[in-house]
C-alpha cells in the first residue's frame, strides 16, 4: 500500500498491511529509508488499535530524539522511555513497572487522556490520580507485550500512591536530565493527611517462630524468610538473592547486594553468615536460586493461616530484627548501622578512609545467632502441638491442633537436607 493511499499518515510514517501472506490483515508502520521502505509490525488487525500504536511509536521517537517543550512532550512516551533506559534495571523494577503502567491507565480514564503532555502534570491532576487510586478502580492495559487486568475493590493506601508519584517524577526528571524536555515541572508529594503512618509493627518471638514453622513446609518460602531472620536484608534484595554468587563458603561472608543491580543509597551489607544459617545457604546453592518475582499471595495465605494481623509484611521482619538489636546493649550501634545499610555517624568522606571490616561484627553475629536459636526452639515447641493442613475449598492452608506429631528437627534442614 503506497503512502498516498494509506488510511493513516503521521509525519514520515504511515500504516500499511503485510503483503507476503504470513500475517494477513496485520497493520504495519512504514517509513521511507532512502529508496527503500522499512516496516515495523503493530501486531494489530484493527485500524483503530493500529493508529494508537503508530501514534505511541512516533511520540516515543520524538521523546528520544527531539528536545521538546513541556507543552509538546507526551507523558506516555516519557514513561515508556524511562522504563526502557532506567526503570527496568532498578532493584525494585517490579514496583517501578506497576507505577508507570498504573499511571498510564489512569491517564486513559482521565479527562486529559493518553495524549497528555508534561504541562498537564499539575497538582490538580495528581489529586485526581490520588482519588482514583485510593478508591475502587480497575483497568486493562497492554504493557510491553503483556496484558494487565487489574482491579482494586477498596483502593490502595497512601504509601502506594506516593511510590507511584515518586516513579512518575523520576521519569520526568530523567527526560530533563537527558535534555529531552526543556524543564521539568515540580511534582508535589502526596498531602500529609493521606500519607500512611510509619509502620510500628514489631513481631514477638512467638510470631517469628510461627512464621519460621509455617515457612519450613516450603523450601522456597523458608529460604526467603530465613535470609531475613539471619541478615535483616531488605525484602526486594532477598527476592533476588543467589547464594551461588553472593555467599563465599571460604570466608563465610554474605554479600546482600544483588549482582545485576547497581548500588544505590540504600546500601546492602556484606556480613558474616551465622553458623546455623550456613547449612541453609549450602543447600540453597546446591539446589539453585529461586526465580520467584513476588510472594504476596503466599504471604497473605500465611497471615490468615497463622492468625497474624494485616500489618505484618516481609519488611516487618527487618524492622523487628533492628528493634531487637538496638535493645541489646552488647551490640555496638555501628554494627547495626552496617547491617541495615544505613549511613550512620561517619561522614561520607570519612567512610572512604575508614574501611569497613565485616569480620569485626562479632557482637552482631552473636546476637543474630542467639535470636535464630531462640526462634528455632519456639518453632519446635509450636510444631509439637500443630500441623499444617489444607481446606477443601480453594486449597487454603490452615493450622490445626494435634495431640501427637513430629517436631521440627532443624530449621536449617527445612530448606533441604544436606548431602555433604
């Protein structure tokens, strides 16, 4: 189909259909390159959908190759470009992807529409986004070849909305930093009255023991939980942990920084592995690292089965470990700061010269070992009177009492028996 007879022309690009018979009815994006014509499939048979694809494609090219004013730069193209260049490489790329596609879905339903430009990113628009996000909402959106069908009956919390805003702001600033827009607007944080309060929830030893016992029935879940108990690692870093590359058997050190991720302000520590946990690490390395991207469903099921409150999240373990260590007068504050990956009292310049030695964290290692042993003992006691069963409807796990049963022989063996 020549350009002149195309049903849709957009600048140097137009819609054409494949003529080789391999994908009849599929629209293509065509453009001239010298004496030749270059084609790019839209993967759409509907002309309306193909128009949307070519518009997004041309907008993305303009966002990449042209410095635009805020009144010209399309928001959708900025978000897509940011995801390709930076967002997908982040440690928390799952969260970044959710934020970007959710904001695009909101624009599709908002008055400004998908043609929104940077000047549309006003406080009023973000207030509409907050109302939409914190109330019942749903969307169906295609994002990089995958269709997301999302529905929230009650809306999300303020902390989630703030994370979404942070990711949108980062995308706009990325465009400005790369000279693609002349200036980035000021995108305000969520109003304080909508922000979620700081999480104060701390687990008791009994609750930690129940979590350890429940997780011990599934090697994958147990390793995720055990890594947090032994190191207070951030949950996102725990999900990406690979003992084959991050645990040195010779030195006994754990490097909690995911290998493929760049180090950010939220540092992940290098710490000694406590001895009871080394057994888990050896088995884990032998069996291979988990590729699971999320444990939200498993965590919710576990909470219901154990009767834990809804404010117990994977990060609650990190908060709990930090609280217990701070209450232990024998553990120096600097060791706790290093474990958590915080800046501490040393100035940034001083840290260049005052080198960190993980082998000197003996007090911290001792305290973590005592905590592990204590949780292990309570988990064994809990297992003596309880067993894990499944209900007939939906296969949901439940905890039932028992008069006799097998105790947990070793939490270290829950991740798989050692064959050495």
